[in-house]
C-alpha cells in the first residue's frame, strides 16, 4: 500500500539514493572529481535537519511497505536562499566539497511554490507515484496560499516534460542550471492534477 507523508529526519538515509538519481541526471561538474559518497553525505546531512522537512521547505516521501520509494522536495520561491544555505552548511563538514558553490544559478521563479526535486525509485516507476507526489505538493502549496507550483525540466528529458504537461503544467520560460538547458513549467494549484 502506498502512503504519501511528510519526511522525518530518520528518512534521510532512504532519501539519499533518490536525490543521487537527480544529481546524476544533472551531471553536475562540481561532483566529477569527488568520491560519490561525499555528495551523498551532504544530502544525508541536509535531510537530517528539520529545516528541509517543514520549516523553510517541505519534503514528502512515498512509502511502500516501510520503504521510501519516492520523494518530492519543494519550497516557496522566497526561501531559495535559505534552502541553499542548508545545503552549504551540510557541505561544510565534507572537505572535498566544502568550498563548492552549488547554487550559482537561481532556479525558482517569482511568486511560486517551487518543486525543486522529484524522484521515484526505478523499481517503482510507472505506478503513478510521481503524479501522487506532485498532487500532494500542489495541495500543500495551495493550503499555504500559493496559487502556482513551478518546476524545471531538462530539455533532454522529454518523457518527464510529457508527464508534467499531461498534468496541466505550461511553459513559463527557459533557464540554465549548470550547463544544462531547462524549461520552467508552472501549474495552478487550484487545478486538480489528474491522479
């Protein structure tokens, strides 16, 4: 049975491989010359802190049989700097990445609740989990008074973009993150995402 719930600090270890999927797809040059375990430790350090679990951001997890199989991480556009600071502090404890500037490129657009990260375990894809996580984040954003949910999708990931557009997201601009081109998409939180 699938459950969508707010993440807790003890979920950090299960969030790490999901966030690592995203970082791998982004091909961040900052991580090319460091051991894989260092960015993973940064992720663990960040998600063990309550700031990303409900204070300045919201992290939801999808759970099947006590296993976290998906996650969604989002925050108000005005909190992007604070979110970045949490990651920077988490990286300070790791010598190989303590001085790396991961957040040179702003990602959120003005006046939106920004879906920064969405990942589903490869073994659980195609089961509607991503859609349910998006719906839960959109509902949460609406409850907080945000009329718009935004996200970025890599132009090299047409399958993801097709999913988002099927769910009602529309183009709102283009953005560069690192050396990848992204489309910024938005949807009204009042619009019911098809689940």
